[in-house]
C-alpha cells in the first residue's frame, strides 16, 4: 500500500518538477513550488518522517511561499525566455545525475532493515533514549539533546538569516535612478 | 581559583565557538555602533586567546576531545582538536582579532550607522561559523556551521557600496549553496554506507567500504562541493567580484579566512576521514588536483596582471594562491602538505595586510583603481609602505612569509625529482608574474604624480595600526619561521599518517 | 671588540648611517659629514676583519634562523673580505665625489639619495659576508630593492621604464632561476653552507651539474651575462655616482662575486673541472665579452658606452670562475678589484664631464681635454687599467686569466681575451684622444668650462692613483686570493 | 539488473531525477528568483534522499509507543531511523534561511538594476566595466 | 465591505486558536511531531495573518519590529545560555543532566528550555523577515 502511495507521489513530484521548469509565469511557479513542497511532505509522511513532513509543509508550502510572493510583488513576476543554449547546464546536470545513479548501485536497498544506517548510532537512540532522555518522540530527543548542538547551530543559522535580511532590506530604498549612476561604480569616479 | 581555572581550560574547545556566537545576538540588539564594535573586538580577542591556548594544549598533550551535551561520540557531537585544526583555529582567530578593531573606523566610513551593530553581529557569526567548521568532529555539524558562516558572509559582502556588491553576493550565494548541497549529498552517501557522522568514527568505518561505488561518489561530491567553497579553478567564478566589491574589512577578513577554512575542510575530509591512503592510492587525488592547481596558479596570475581595480587584482591573485595550496596537497608528500599548511597561515597574513592597506586607501580616496592610486606613496606613506611589504611577501621575497611558503613548495616539488622540476619552475614563474602585478601598483603609487584631492592625508591610526600588525607579522614569521614551519610539519605528518613518506 | 661583533657591525654601521643621515636631513653639511664618517667607520671595520682573516681565521656569526638548518649567517672568508674592502673603500671615495656631483648638478631629493646609498652598501656587506647561499640570496634581493630608488631617482618616464627593466630582470632572474637553483642545491646537499671544496661533490652528477650551474649563472642577473644584461645600460639613467659605485662596483660586482663564490664554495673548482660542467658557460661568457665590446663601440653616449664595457668586463670574472682552476679563480678575484678601480675612475670622469662640461656624448668631447686635463688624464689611466696594460693594476688580472685559460686548455679563449682587449682599447682610447688631440668644433662654446667640483676631483685623482698603485702592490690581494684557491 | 535491485533502488533514482530537475533550473535559468526556486527544489529533493535512507520497510515513525520509559512495548515495533529526520529538520531550516537571504538580495538587485534577468545584469555590468 | 468585516472578524477569532495551536505544537513536541521550530513558524504566521487583514501598521503597534528583532536575538542567547549554565554547573556544554538531580528531569528541563529558545528565535526571525519584505513593498507604493 505504502509503495503505491510512494510511487504516485514520486510521479506527481516529477510532473510538478517538469512543470516548474517550463512555466515562466513566476506566480504560477511559486504556487507549483508550494505544491511540490506539499507533495514532498506527503512523501515524508509515507516514509515515517512525520516531523519532517510537518516542518516541510510549514516551511516549504507556508513560509517560503509567502516570502516568494512578497519578493515577486516587489520585483515583478515575469521570467524571460532563456537566451543561451542550455547545453552546458545539461551536461553538468547529466554528469552529476549519472554520478549519483552510479553511486546508488552499491547503496543498500531502499527500506532494508539491515542497512548499516540503522545499526550504528540509530540503535542507540531508539533503545536508550527512553532511559537517557525519557520522551517518546525520539526525533525530538535526538534533535534537542543528542544532537542539540546542531539545533543550536540551526537556530543560529535562522538568526544569521534575519541579520542578513535586516542588513539588506531595513531602511530606505534608493531610487533606481540614484542607484544607476552612483559614483561608487568602478574606480574612475573616485572622490 | 586553581580549580576554576582548570575547569575553564577544559571547556576551551566549546568556548572557542560559543563566545563569538553568543556575542553576535547581543551585538545585534545594541543601539550604538561603537558599543557593538567594542563587544566584537573583545569577543574576537578572547577567541584568539582561546585559540592560542588550545594550540598550546594540543602541542603539550595531544588530541583534545570535547563531548557536547556529555554524550559520548558517535552518539553525540564531538569537538575534536588536533594539531591540524588547532593551527587553522589560530589562523582564523588571529585574522579575526586584527580585523575587528580595524573595522571600527572603516565600517563607520563605508556603512550606514544604523547597520553597524548588525554588521558586527554578522561579522561575529561569520567568525564563529568558520571556527565551528574548523573545530568540529562531526560531519553534519560542519554543514551547519558552514551555513552560519556563509549566510553572514553573503550579507557582509552585499554591504559593499557599489551595486555590483549585490550581484556578487547573489552569485556567491548561488554557488555557495550549490557547494553546500553537494557537501550534504556527500555526507548523506557516507552516512548511508556507515551509519555514522562522527569523523573519527567514519575514519575507522570507511576502510571497510572503500571499494563501494557509493563511497567514491561521495568523495566526488564532497570534493566538488568543497572546491566550490574554496574557489578552486574553475569553480572560482564567485570570488573575484565578491572580494572586489565587499567593504574593506570584509574583504580582508574573508580573503584571509574563508578559503583557508575551506582548504582545511578539504584536507580533513580527504586525508583524515577518507584517509591519505584512500585519497592518493585509490582516488588518485594528486593526479586530479595537480593540473587544476597548475592551471589556477598560472591563468589567474595572468588575469591578475591585467586588472585595473586593485582589489580585484588581489582577488584574482587569491585564486592563484589557492592554487599553490592545492598544489602542495597534490605533491602527496609531507613536505608538500607542510607547504600547504604554512601557506594557509602565510597567505592569510599577506592578503590580510594587503587588503587592509587597500581599505586605508578606500577610506581616504574612495577608490582603489590603479590610476586613482597614482602618487599615493607620498600622500599616504605608511599605507603604501604596508602595501609594498605585503606585496613583496606575495612575490616571495626573503625575510617575508611569502618566501617561506615558496621555499617549502619548491622543496616539495624538487623532492619528487624528475619532471616535477617543471612544477617548481612554474611556481617561480608565477612568482615573477606576481611581481609584475604588485609592481604595477607600486609604480603607480610611487612613480606617478598624485592627481587627487589636495587634502588627502595618511589614513587614521586606528586603521594603520592593525594593518601594520599584520605587516609586522609578515616580516616576523618570515625571519623566524622555525616555529610555524614546525607546527605545519607536525600537522602534515598527522594528516599523512598511514601513508609511507 | 670581538670579531663576531665587528662582522655584525659591518652591516649595522651603514644601516645606522641611514638613520643618522635622515636625522640630519635639514643640514646638508652635517648630512654629508655623517655619510663620510659612516663610510670611514665601515672601512675601518672591514680593515680589522681583513687583519683577522688574513691570518687564517674565519669568524662567523648567526643572525637568525628562519628555516631550521638554514640560518641567516655571516662569515668572513678571504674572497668576501676582498670584495668588502673594495666596496667599503670606494664608498668613501664615492661619497666625496657625490658631494661635489650632487651639489654641482643641483639634484633633488639628495637625502633620499644618501639614505638609499647607505642601505645599498649595507646590503653589499651582507652579500660579501654571506655565510650561506640563503643569506647571499637574501642580501642580493635586498640590494636590488635598495638600489631601485636610486635608479629611478630622476622620477621621469625614462627613469620609470628603466626601473621596470632593472627590477624586472634582476628580480625575475633571481626568483625564476637562482631561487630554484638554491632549493635544488638544498634538496640535493641538505645544506646551503659555503664550504671549501664545495657541498655538491658526489651528490650530483651528469647533466644536472651544468644545468644547475647555468641556473646559478643566469639566475644571478647582476652578473649581466647575456642575454640578461639589459638592466645595466638601463640603469644608467641614475645619477653618475650611482652608476659609478653601484653599477661599476657594488651591484655588478655583487653579481660576479656571487658567481665566483658559488663556483668555489658550492660546486668546488675540482668538482666543476672534473664534471666539465662549466665549459658551455665559458663560451657564453666569452660571447658576452666580445658582444659587449662590439655594442660599446656603437654607443655615442659616454655612460652607455661605459655600461656596455662593464657588461663585457664582468664576463671576464664569470669566465675566470668557469675556468675552474686556481689561476682562473685568482684572475677572476683580482679582476673584481682591478676593474672596480678602473671603471669607477672612468665613471667619475664621465660625471665630471657632465657636471662641469655639460657633455654626455662622446662626439662632443673634442678638445675638452685641454680645459679639463686632470679629468682626461685620469680617464686615460682608467682606460689603461681596463684594457689591461701596464703600468696599471688591470694588467695583473688579465695575465692570470690568460694563464688560467691556457691551463684549462682553452686556447680559443686566449684569442677572445686578446680581441676583446683590442676592442676595449679602441672604444675607450677614443675618448682621451678626442679630448686631447682633436680640435674643438666650435671653440667659443668651451669658455667657462673648467675642471669639475673639487670634491669630485679629489675622488678622481684618488682612484686613478690607486689604479697605478695596484700595479706595484697587488700582493695583499693576491695573497687573499691564493687563500681562496691556492695554485 | 534484477527486478529486486530495481525495486530496492527506484526510489533513489526518482529522487535523483528530481534533484537534477532542481539543479537544472538553478543553473540554466537566468531569472534570479527562478534560480532560487530551483535551489529549493534541489534541496527538497536532497532531503528526500536522506529520508529514503532512514526508511525501514514496515517501520513506523520513531515515536515510541507505550511507556515512554521503554520496556516491553518498544521491542515489538520496528521504528524508522530518527537520525536522518533530525538532520533534515536542520537542513530544512537552513534551506529557508538561505532562501530568505537570496530573495532579499534579489529584491535589492531589482531595485538597483531594474531587472532580475542575469543576461541584462551582465550587460549593464559589462558596460560599466568598459567605461572604467 | 461586508466581506471585509467577515475577514476581520474571522481573523480576530482565528488568531487565538492559531496561537494556542502553536503552543500545543511546542509543548507537545515531546510526544508527537512538532517542537519549537514549527511552533515559532505558526506563531509568526498568526501575526502575518493579522497584518494581511488589519495592515502592517496595526500589527506593528502590537508587536513592534524592535521586539521581534529582540526575540530573534534572545532565542539564540537562551539556547546558548542553557549550555553556559550547564557548563557552570560542572558539566559539559549542553549537558542537561546538570539541570536537575536525576538525569531524566535534567533532560526534560534542558529540552524544554532549548526548545523555548528555538521558538523565540524562529518567531522573532520569521516575523522580522515578514515585516521587512512587507514593509519594503508598502513604502514602494
């Protein structure tokens, strides 16, 4: 059953991806990206990652959609037709993709319970966290305690993003004309 | 007291990162730029003190392992300091400690007052991100701190006054994120094969799965991802504009630290985690890196010669110098790696000094165009003297650190014998090219007439003093390189452990 | 005072002199006095070192150790003492000359001139007393840097271009070839110390030996072996005292001195001779000798002619080193000395003619000898010394070089020496001949012209007399050279 | 290639395909916002790769059933690996952080250059450079 | 007009529920999916909703930008501060066992506190970023 859902979701994701590639109205693209996130959240649920699914839905379909829409409102929403031949990107993508596929050949099969991933530290989390931490949601236990430091880093990343956005967007915007002929451009116009 | 001190020293590894990391949010909410500035100075100086203390501890007592959250690795995250990253920490911390006070005057001049507290917040975040990458013993933690340093770096670069700073930051963001994503893919592939994220643990587990294609692909993705971050030719496209258009202190800081930490990542992943034996014997890393490094050194030196914006000129020179570091790695020998590790430090010193001198120029005349700098030798004698010494170091004149790096690099090439002499010749030829591009600036500054504003004076002491600290370091460590070379050699031996050489 | 301290002082005194000169920049008289005192003190120090070294000691001192096993070290050995004696003595003379010249010529930035001059001498002392290859390289580079502001002293476009050539060739060759050769030597020998008999014997063989030697010879651009000689004529834009001391004595001699020192103490002449590694370079030097002379012929500008003459004469020294036998080495060392005195005399005269007579081209000199008899007389003596005719010191070095060539079995080289002597006789003798025997084209023009400034005249006479004296008393210097390479 | 192998790997391959779609949008499109969308798709697909690694067929989400203090109940159930979930939670947050910074940059670029198309920006910059 | 009233009233009624949901997500994170991050996002969304309906200015009067900025910084300090406290108590950084006599309670408190840090920062950041984007647009028109 879950395999069927899995396949359906993956197919839908692929279709959405291709649509994302082809559509040039950015509003539509943003909406599709939101849908892509929702679909992936569904996939995460199928693969038992409920926390991730929740977060992906909130972030991918929620926040980032809002941010994209806000940015589009500020910056316009039409995309030009790509001017140059996509040969180089195609080659890069092709090589990267093939390399990855090549890498999966020796990868343990999907869903195998004996895969090494599940038997090194994961065992410890599942078996010992009830004694060591004492909360049922192992993801939270790992997130906030075993790897709490990563989460602190994550919090800092979010904070860093806020600092960055404040530095970029706080304060008055310069008019386009003023920005266009600013004397700082280039070196010839030194003061 | 004694017991208290003992406790503090035991926590040095985590304090190394947490001090600037927690100072950053405090900076962000301060209202006065000066207050934030001094907090940043204080934090960055204590960071340097901690880094030096750590280096001392490691040299005296060997590897330090700090278990965050009291969880024994690989269950929890570990901070692991050996001589290699203690060395890198000292490099980053030194530059951080010098640039912070330098930034005070420079930033007030180049950035709107309201943004200054945030600037220091971003600066400290970037610093702690880089330190975090260098000190951690957990591969996923590397990614997290990489993003802390990168995000703040994008913001810092975008603060440059020319609007091209924005596009430079954007390009860096795109390429940096691709790099980070590649690194994540690589980490994921390693994880799927071993089930571990701890570096030391991975180093033990990986030999068991060496021959799997997955590990090799992971190797490739990590390599490409890190090389994007360290701007190895031909993945360097983001770097020249980013350095050229960022505010002066940011350029000085980034040029001396960010790429160094990326080189460290490369060494750590390829030589410690995968192991030198795997890298050189299975993956033929040396044969892949050698041509890239040679092309980088040569072509980028050539491009630098034709630049008219001096910041950009030095940015291209940086890409070339990164080539030297990678070249040392591609020798696959202790001497070559010693050269790489020495050059990490030495290049930080020289580029730091040079970019800071340029910052002084920007402060006074607002431009670093080569024509705008004509005749500055008389108007700003100390600034230009700093530039000259830094430039000589870049060329590799004896009594400067540049010479020491070059010495070990050539020695490494000649040690290999045979056709490698051609590599040595190329290193020297590119030094001569460095002479040419440094020379163009010096000639403009000293042998042409000043044409700018009559009131142009020497830069203020608050800019000159930190600049000259680095200049003095260039000379001091050029005259007494026994200690630095000793540490670098020890570190190189650690990294090359397990391979006969 | 311990001899080691003296050795260190030989560097420190001229360096300290720069600060003294800077301090006294407001009063030209005090400034020049400081220059003279410093020069005198330095010569006294070098004389004292000479005394110790000539009794067979080799004092040494380590200043710093940048890289483990490769210190910055000074060591006084006979060859270095010889060079130091020449440079420090001629510094006194040149300083006297400069006082007259710089004032008479109304040069700008005189303080800067004296400061960098003193710096340059300090680096020359470093080259002379370098205890190992690394130290030699270090001071060699510092010398290039400190002489650069002297070359571009005029600040004109021409000076800027000349500066580019100067630094480009000297730095370019030293970084690209010399440094490579040094690291190569280190990686083969495991040391860079100068030792009698060399450090490479038995560690290097086959084609590598001539290649390494070639890297050194071409890497030492200051030796001006063709095709890396272009910087020397270019440097002639500098004020004449600079050309005189630095580009006839200190800088170029630092170059050939390095070649000689490397041949003797790094390779060892026996090893060189046995390996036959230097034969090809002999012929490169020979070609430079002849070509330099030929080019000198075509130059009408007096300083340019002297510069090409220097290019040619420098290769005598290189040739002597490449002969790889003791006569060659002795001739080589003595030629450093003899050529120094001869050529500095010629440059002094050229400068005096420029200051007093406002003439810079050979063709303008007709009849000028009658109004400036002392200057032209000194020029004549200098010419004899350069050509190698008695009763001047130059005859000794030519003699030993000839003997060395024969011992090396290179009769062809003898011919080269002969031809070149004849050529130099022709292109140099033209000047005093023109000065004394040609009728001036436009007699009225010479009115008001007299001998150069008196400080300059003293210098000219001193060096000219020295050329003659060296013919009679070459003994101390010969002894020094036999300590380097006994026959 | 056996069917078994295919069944156990198809998931990865589709995910790789998705990753490459995102990557392709990122590097082939000239619109600065579209590029960021591509980056998002790329990263989201990488997340799927991770989560795929952590899945155990027939497993359940790693929220322990029954007594939180462990004991017998935990023994009978197969839980999927929690570690990739944790990593990806972090990565998602990092992703949105990058996105917001990228968008802020794009907005500023639009204000400074009047366009979001890479080609036009390059053209403007080339003009400035030529006039230097 | 009438629709607008409905929207306004709707938003007004909805907001407390959204905030309560956020708190539930936060505090129930130990037992079910969720935690500080998701809660912070939802909380910020509640205010974004209010801003969309009542206008940015109205919301910024209740929740001024300096406050969100402070929150963004404060959360990091809370999180890092927990580590500092455990360090002062003689354990390693983020060693929650230091926070109580038995490890299990210590872990509980620790997780609660750091999740609070995450909540505060994420809420502060999301609200700030929303303000910045929205604010820039408003000045534009």
